């Protein structure tokens, strides 16, 4: 016995106007429960939506390019009786499980350049800053619209290179590069606008992105960027260009703290919770944010928004790239609870099971390369946050104690900050205070 069951878009948190970017099944296909049916994209992530039951797809009422929201009917599945009984107790349109997103903001030390998909002259039309809006809605996804708004790019002046003229992020970037190079043409005149004088400050005078036939020099292999890297790359590019970054480098003496961490793990072996140095750093960062509230703020135009909560994002390495889960209310949790929740979030990230809510609401981010190596680096601020802390590998170094050199374990701290909000002296004080907390953890209770 089988019956038709409606398929609704599950509740994905506060994500709205999701663009359908890929259909993974067709009418008539037999699917398993939680098998991905289609992919949607928001301005923050792309997510594969799972099937609520096992059965045969009998209807799909959506196509690539559609915009849908939570609760929308998107199809029907002829589910087996057992699957229907199992799902009967669940309220519609609740999701069967957390979707597998590919999030954005991804603080890593080096931005990913996006190569132009076609020669600028062919893909990017002329820019006319004096032209009146046409009133025609350009064909672009919500994420591309948001990206264009943040860069101040008029979508109506861009011809999309994707199917049916759909505008992509690469189109927006190509248009932006052309405008910044000062070589665009006006629609009204059809003539080249004068380039900004060298050093005049009106433009960056960028050269076109080099087009190279790499195969001329030897064997090559081409691989498409993962969706995570495509989305995060655009965000990293925006953050690097729009935020005036400065990085303050310092070191923290964690000799006693590391010894305490090791002994804590030995005492709690049976609990299954492994305490990492990052858990201690998160707790210390919360104390530093309370002392220096400018670091727990965001710019909203000419207004600085001070947050009264402490949600800390941390970079998690996954097979598809870096993602940034957010540990909520870190100020209200102890080291053991922080360690446990970090482990759960990192595991969900590796399995592609992070939900939209798991990556939202961050106040401050930490990118840790301590398990790999390095001395210092420059992490990119994760907008709309105003600072990010980079951790490198701790090293034993000789330190003068006033009488002699002694071996001490030093943890490199790399604090990147938005210079519009934070000046150098304040950043140095924040990093120094954080180092003091890590050197003597008793200060946190004062």
C-alpha cells in the first residue's frame, strides 16, 4: 500500500527567497528517505533539500531559477505505507533532518581570486552612472542581488552570461573590475570614458585579469570550484576590498595552561569530551570582548551597534572547504560544555549537516591553524564583524625571566581588525590583555 505525500520546503531558519539552482531528481525517480531532491541558494549558503520519505517522485512543481520560501509546496512523493506512518507524527512542513548547507563566511588568511569567465568587452556592458533606472528586474538570484548591492553595482547595466541571461557573481565582479579600471563606456555615448590619472585616487587602474593557455606549457587538469569556495570566495573578495585591514601580532605564554589542559583530559578520559586549547581561547576572548566592547560591535552605516551577547565563530576544516559554525552564548558556558558543543558543530560541518542557524549570529571569529603550523598570518575579517583572531602553532622558546632564560610555550596571536572601528592602540591592548588571560587563567574570574 502506498499514498501520495506532499513535499514542502522545510523550515530553514530565517532564510527567505531561496533560489532553486539545481534539480537532483526527476518525476518518476525512486528515492530514499533524506536523499537530496534539489539545491537552493541564499545569500549565505547553498543547501540540498532532503526527501521527507522513501518512495517515487510523482510531481515537482519547481524549476531552476524559481524562488521559494519555507512551507512552499514543491512536489509530491508516492511514499510506502511504513514511511507515511513514520512521518504522521511530524508537523508539516517540518524537515526530516537538518539540510546540508555550504556556508559563507569563511575567514581564511588568503582571498580566492575569481577569474573572469569571458572577455570583459563581451560579457560586461557599458556603465552609465547618469542613466535613469529602466524599471526592469534583472535576472539574478537573491545572493547575487545582495552581492551587487554591497558593491554598489547596478544590475540593470549587466548582461548575464549564465543560461537565459542570468547574472552571476562572476558577471558582477567582472563589471566591477572594469569600472575600477576606468575603461568602461557609457551607453549613451558609446565611447570610452577617460581613465583615471595614475595616482589620482579615482580608481585602482587595474590591469585585465591575465588569460593564459596553461596547456601550452605542460599537462593540466581543470576542476570546478566547490560551491562553498565559490560563495566564500566572493565574500572574502568583498571583505578584503571593502574593509581596511590591519593585523596586530603578539604571543601568549600558555605553558601552565597547556599543562592544565593535558591533566584535565587525563582526568576526564571516560567522559568522551576532549578539551582543546581553542576552548580556553574562546573563554578568554569572551572576557576580552567584555573589557573592550568595540570588538563586539558592527558598523551599520555611520552607527556602531554594540552587541550584548557573545557568539563566537570558529573555522572548521571540511572536505569541501572551510566553514564557520557559531558557538552561541559562550559567556554562559564552561570549558567542558564549550568543548563538547565545538566537537558536535565540527562533526556536523564535516558531515555537511550544518543548518542555517548554526552559522548565524556571530560576534567575533577565530581561525586556528595551531594543529598544522605557521608562526603568524593575516586572517580576513568576517563582515559584519569588526575583528578576527588567528591562532598559529605554539612553540617552545627561551624567555628571559629577569635572571635567566627559561623554556616557555608561546602561542602566536594574529588579530586582524577593521581600522574604521578600531585603532592600533586599542588592538594592541586587546591582544596584550588576551595574552595575559591565557598566561594566568585565574584573571578570568576577577
